């Protein structure tokens, strides 16, 4: 082989990897919210075989266009998600009170997040008894298939048009009959969504689960979803949810009033106010109106406070109350202070402040009423 050809042959894999890396950085910089697991293997000096998975057709097309410019010949064997084996069932609804989602398709894998009853999901792939799904905050992880009711497009749209109720209590039960003495169909937590099942009777409202089960909710603990979502953000509601979680045990990956991690805690509080936040603290810190920490005395109720390690990496988030005090999940949900002179001051590296309330509709902050997975948008 001529020297020049040998050098070019050795350079090809590096060129391919550079193109893949460049495209991934543009379209999928955060693997928690996008799938771009693509590799390129040189079959010979000029033929590249592309393999892997991606959930964004635009990203794949951009990759192929960049490869075209290099003069390389390639075979596109990239698997697009949602997987074609799913057919038309590429949506779903959570059917259990608090579904645990994991980093891999096994129960022993790390729990990365949760999705509560009635949460709409995008279904990407199935592996035996597990589904790879995306939640409304774009987080991608694995959920047991028996925790999901699969929906085709027609069923999905019908659900979005139907009358639904959101559970506005803290924790409660769905009963088989309209009385407290009846058997329990399921437990339920704040923010859960069920379809309407008819007219209320004796102080109970009939509801239908995504998997077809039926039951009754206390009428004073549920609200019409459309009416609930149409309300402007009420910071008192956010703080009320947070305070009702006082003492709740910290749970890595938790995102409900039963138990939560730090970012799941603030996310749950805001969701009960009708706003969807990004999942993790390291994602939330880039959202909203960023305020320097030396202005902490200007904090307003509901601001997010971010803390981190000595390298400046964010690893904790809290919800500001007032007078320098904040509520957060650390071991348990509790209150501490930013004021070094306060008795409940918590020594920690204070990194950033984000104001959410005047940035709804910007990246990472979405009103439920404006999310196309909950309501058909005009």
C-alpha cells in the first residue's frame, strides 16, 4: 500500500469519530434527555458502517450530511427510535401510583427518576418486560412494562381530549365504591391524573385508570385537570406542597410527595403548581432567571438555590421560602438558612440562584397546559 494511502486509511476512523462527536454535541449533549449512541466502524479503507440507536431523525441526517462532505462511503445501519417493532403504540400512560424508572432494564439498576399515576410517556423501545420511555421533562429511562398502558395515536389524542381529574390531596386512596369503608383500588399522590368516570355521588367522584380499572376519589380531593392547568402559577401552592412534605425521607430518584431526592422535591412542588421543571439539579441550574449568589437577600419565595462541591459542580437544589430560609430534601425534607448568623445555617458551597416564576415557557420550564403530551395544542 502506498504511504499516502496508508496514512489516509489510519486517519479515517478519527475523522468518522470526530464527525459523530460534533453531531452528538449539537443534537444530544445531554444523554439523559436524548439518545445518540452511534458508532462508525471502517469496513475497508473507504467504507464506514454506522451502527447504534438515535431518537432524532434530524440528528442522523445531519451526521450523514457531514460524512458526505468527507468523501467517505458509508452504510447507514442506525436504528431509529421509537422502535418500529412498537408499531403505532409509541405513547403510554403510567398506571401505578409511583412507577420507578431505572438506568437499565433490570430492577437492580439505579433508580433515576419516578413517574406518578397518569403521567404521559413517549415509548422508545421494548426489551422483554421493560420499556425505554421519555417523561414530559424529556428524561429517558427504563420502566417495567406492567406499569404502563400503551396507547396508539388515536387513543392518545382521545385521552388528551377527555375530561380528566388531577389529585389535589396530598396522599390518599381510590376506592372501589363511593365510601371510605370500601376496598382500595390504589393509593394516589398529589399531581396524579385519572379520567372522569361519570357524575359524583355521596361526595365521591368516579374515575377511570389508564388500564381500565375504575374507582372513586373523594370529590374534595380532585379537580378538573383543564381548570387546574389553566390557573396562573400560585407560589403559595408550590410552598404549601413543599411544607406538607416536611420530614419526608430522602430517596435517590424519588419525585413524589411520598419520597424524593433534592431535585425531585422541588420538581414535585412546582408540578403541583402546574409547572414542569427539568429533572436534575444540574439541569435546573441552567434554567430560569440566573441571579448571583451575592444577591441572596433579594431572593423571592419559590426561587431555586443551588449548591455544589469545591469544583463548582452542582449537586444540590433547594426551594427558597423567605427571610433567608429555604426548604430542601437532604436526609429528609427540612428547613435551613442562608444566613451565616442563623442557628439553622447549613455550611455549603452556594453556587447559583434561579427565578422560575417569570420564565415559564423557556427551556426547562413548561406549564402543563402548554405541554402537548397533556393537551392538544392549537
